[in-house]
C-alpha cells in the first residue's frame, strides 16, 4: 500500500515540498534578520540553539543544525568577535568546547525571539489550531527519524546509489531504471 498520494513529478514529492517551504521561509527570514538585526539566518539559529541549551557542546550544535564543524567554527568565531557568543573548554573534557551567550548575545536573542514568534504565528495562521497541532506532532515524529537516518547516512540503499559515471548525462536515469527494474526505458 502506497503511503504517499500519486506522484506525477518532483513537485509532488513530500521532500521537495518541505524543501521549498523551508527555502521560502529562509529567504524571508534572512531578509528581516539582516535588515533589523544584522544577522544571517544561520547566525540566528546558532544563537537560538545556544540560548535554548546553554551551555551547549559545539558538536551538539553542529549536529542539530546539520552543518559541518568547519562552518560552525567560522560562525562561532564571527559571533564571538561581535561579542555575542562565548566558547570555553568543557571542564570535564578539555577537548570539547561549550558555547554560551554573552550578555550582548542574550540581549540580541531576546529582541529577535518575539519577532520570530510573530513570524511563526503568521505562517501557521494558514492552518487551524487542530491542523497546527497535527503538523507539529508529525514533525515531532519525522525529525528524530530523519536525524537518525542522517547519522546513519543510509537515506539511499547501496544498490540505489548512483556511481560517478552515472551522475551526469542522459544515460544516468536509464542505468538506474535498468538496475532497479531490469528494463530499459
């Protein structure tokens, strides 16, 4: 039994639709964050996660945001240079770094959060209270599932992976179809 309604093209894929929703949200968020607060969206997300869990481990923030440690390191340095974020060695393990907000970082976070909440309310205003609760419940179910899959790096079964010789060119789809169905197009 199919779990997803009929799919005619990429626009019908749940993952595509979620990606487009996230991209639209990011574009709008970037505009207001930059114009009102001088923040990029990923900087805001770092500040927000640190505020929610401080002190929080550097690796935990990287995993939560799905960014590599090099990218997060650059963000932490930039936010630190602006006096918004502090990075200190973990007292229990000097190899680990704990992140926390400075007073200026906390003040900025506390100014941005109410505006972010207003924006969130505008987005969910397209849904009823019941639909919003249902969506939040579904996201609560999907997020840990996807986080686990990302950690396991098993979103694509080995037999379905496209080799480097198949990534480009007209034959890639045909080779994949032949491999999965045994038939040519």
